[in-house]
């Protein structure tokens, strides 16, 4: 498969600019990323590349005279090797370790999640996933029915199952993420998580005690009413994938649906919110 390589170089990048670019480019279909010093490289199948959309996103953030960017078609590449070369183990609050199968001799923590690094979002390195892991570590999940929307690699669903959730449903509309989540669930908590390919349209009448949605502002706003419908009274909703400037609009939407605001987390230019029904 032919890929397009997008390269963005910024002389003095701010601490979160590459995180923001990765999140927004991922929504366009860019599925692998490399960061080397002050350069971000992003890759998308040539068949999915739309120049105008890429221009809109990159031009929004990479518009300084000290910055440069461009793209070119690449020869085939071992994309899993790209992920592996950039995938380092992480530890959240000294309680949860996220590692790849090739990471060994790490200090033990309460929960260890083994993720095969492939082309799906949610390895725990991004601030949005990290914040959601923190929310889960702080929460009582034993016996709960949990829904993970936009599950990515399945980290959050897996952690919920490890913490004793009675039922965990994970949903993602990306085929790579779906396949990777199925594989990671089988590796970590076989039979304890059901993974589905799709979006909020899959939600029926089943109710959940806890809903996790690590997606982006637009989808959160569009689907929040549906989340509230399937959340039990007294249930909790965790949201992430939100820029700080969007906290107010997301919170206003939640309050208009009858939710009570509980907590706001911020990390590396990203926000995560929690609400109660």
C-alpha cells in the first residue's frame, strides 16, 4: 500500500502542538506518527489523502516563519516497526503500567496492560487517554456495567475489566482500532470485554453505570444526548479529547442534558471532564 508522508518542522515547538496535530490528523485518516526532535511525520494511505483537508489543519497550527512542512508519496514501509520504535512503556499514578509485549523487567504496579503497538489511537501516551486512565483508577468500578466509546486500542475497557466491572462494552468506528482492541482484549482480559465496530448508532436500550468517551469535541457534542439516554440515574460519564477552550461548550451541553459537573482534569494542553446523571 502506498502512503503519503506529511512532515512538519517547527524550530521551537510548544509542548502540546504536536499532540494537537496528531489528534486532528488522526481524524482525517492519518494512522501512524513519528516525532523526532522538532519534526512530526504523519502517514496516511495515498488513497485517503485529501490535500485541502490537510492544508486546513496544518495551516491552522504551523503558520510561523520558523516552521516548514510538506508531503511526498513514500515506498512501502513496515508500519508496525514505526510504532514499535516509538512506543515506550508508561506508568499512570504509579498504579497502572501500559507496555508492549517486548518491554520486560519493569517495576510491578497494581494493573499491567499489554498493548501490541499498531495503527490505532490510545496507547496511553496521549494526554487524553492518560487522563481517562486516571479517572478509572480513582473510581469504584467493581460490579459496574461500563461502556467505552471510541475505544481505540481498548486500554480503558481492559482496565475497567481488570478493576472488576461486571460487563464491559467497547465500540470504535475504525477497523484498525476495532481489530487491535479485539486482539488486546484477548491478550489481557479474554471473554471479559465485548468489542464492536461502529458508533453511537449501535447503542440500544441497554443501560450502563459508567460511560467513557475519549473522542473529540464535535462527536461528543453530537452523541452526548445518546450517552445520557443509556446512562443510569446516578451513573458517571467521563469525557476526553477536549481542548481547554472547549471546556465551557462541552460543559454547557452536559448541564443542558441534566448532568452534574464533577471534575475537570488538564494535561499537556488537553482537558478531561466528569459528570454525574
